[in-house]
C-alpha cells in the first residue's frame, strides 16, 4: 500500500490522500489503520474526525473492512467521558469517530489522550489557518497523534492556497510560510491594497 509506505517514511508521519471521489480513500485508510504498527507501551486510539453526516458511513465501512476493530461514535459532549476508558482497555483497535465541530468544542478532552492515528476526512474543513476549529485540531489533536492521514476529494475549494494550512503541517521544510507558498503556487493579483 503506497499510502502506508509514504505515511511511515514521511518525516512528520503524515500524508494527504486527495484521490477523486469514488476511488476508495476510505478503504485505503482502513487498510492503513490495519497495518500500522501498534505501540508496545500503551493502547492508543485511532481518531477519525469527519463531517457529522459521515460518522455512520465510517462505522459501516469499518465493520465491513475491519470487523475486528472496536468502533465508538461520539455524538454529544457527554459521550466524551468514554475516551479515558478506551485507552486503558487493550483491544485489537479502538477507533473513535467524532465530528469536526464536537472535537473542536471539546478540545480539552484531547490534551492528554494518546492517539495513534488521526484521520481527517474532508480535510478541506481545516483550510483556514485563522479559524478556531483549525487551530484547535491542528495544535492539540495533531500534536498528540503519531500518524496523520488527511482525506479530501476536493482539497482546494477556491484555490491552491486552501491547501497551505495542512501542507505546512505535513511538510514544514517545503512549505515554511504562507507568503512564499502563495507566491510560488498561486495566481497573484495586484490591488491597491
């Protein structure tokens, strides 16, 4: 699996899968989750953050392609209390699915959580580096995870600049700052401002 090889060999252990819709980004990600090495000292979770409408689709695909995993969907803030018990219960795989909104609003719950793999489905939700949601997820959850997989069939909703936030996290040596990224990869339009 090329995605797994890239993920393991990347300096930041992260990859962005931007295959067009219908080519199997979800199944590729599940295959990577199955094959990634498990840490020996702890029982971390795999965290899938996705749009709310996709939570049950992820569970269905995990039940089909990774039936030995234990899948938990977080629907409300009160459901988050289960997170601490998941990391202490060793299973083949503890997978937690949560929406972007709920994860961002409850960011404190993720500060001490051990996350093996962070999956960002529809990763273009994190395109604005100024948005609170983006800051919360990329500062706290990103930093608490060992591996990171971003998925989106439409990584650029307006222009290539939409990719900067995640590209700079995944490869800071290649994309060190916003201005050089914009100057190199985007159409520049001069205005009086």
